[in-house]
């Protein structure tokens, strides 16, 4: 059961002596750990997008900032306008991907902490 640890006497350990307060403390500890994990995942999240038949790719951070841009030499044959459109297309796809990842991570924090 959540919040129950054994004390020296074999009885469940109770840091406060109040089972409800102990449960709340346990939930707070679990939520704090989960927030730290989500924060780390957000820092590492990368959205990815491709365009021009895979000849160009973009990677963005969760903030939307550009992290990487790859242009295959064959994409240069597209011409400057088509290449610019392809890069914008890949960037939009990468931004949407990052937003979906970010949303899923943040929504996971909204789960009921008393379930389970």
C-alpha cells in the first residue's frame, strides 16, 4: 500500500503519526519525482520533420528553437524557392511533433495522483 513502510517494531512506519498526512506526503514525493522526470524529458525532447522526399530534415527543441538542419545535396537541385518551402514544411512538421511530445508530457502531470 502506498505510504506504508515498516518501522523497527514491524509496524507500518508513520513519519507524522497521521495516516492521511503520511499518504499526502507520499503523493507529494511521487509528484515531485514525476515533475523532475518530466522536466528532464522536456529538456531532451526533439521534434523532427522531413520534406523534399526525405532530402531535408529539421530538428527543433521543445521551445521551437532550431536544433539541427540537414539538407541532402540532391535537394539543392530544387532551386532556392522550392528548397526554402521544403525547409519551412519540415520545420512546421518538427514544431508540431515537438508540441505533441510536450503536450503528452505535461498532460501526464495532470493524472490523478491518488490513483494506483
